[in-house]
C-alpha cells in the first residue's frame, strides 16, 4: 500500500487517517520501513486474525490480498475494495472521492 503515501496530503486534507495492516510480523515490517519510511502507521496482523474478521480474501496460501476500507467517524464502513491479487494495489482516487462526500461528524451534546 505504498501508493497511499503519494496522496497522503490529500487524505489528511479530508481529515482522514491512514492505517495499513500487513499479514506478517513486526520484524519484516520494521525491516521494510527502515528503507521505505511511511508517513502513516503500519500495523502487523501475523496470522491474519484481524483480516479474517473483515472477510479479506486469502490466496496463495496465507498471503492476504490488498484491501481498502474507508470507515466514517461513526465507525461504519463507507467504502470497501478487495483486490484480485497480491500485486493488485487499489488506486487512491476512489477512496478520496468517497471521503470528500462524507458528512463531517459533529457529536451531539448530552
């Protein structure tokens, strides 16, 4: 999901936070991030327990395919994209359009 860093400013301008979760342990993530710093956190999901809860498709043994969710401020999934393969990274344009259409969450008093 490295393509997210190219439009990171666009996401933050829409008051969005980016979290990336990968299906391997922290050792591999730290090694990757050492040479490829990201402006957003990379979370690890070794064993894909969290991915399974979101119906992330598993192919090629235990490797999950890239999946993108836009979650609104009430915690509802406003957009989901499940890639067709491990090399199919979804683009940024569609999630950015969805984010631009979300109504800002204003907490109600009391």
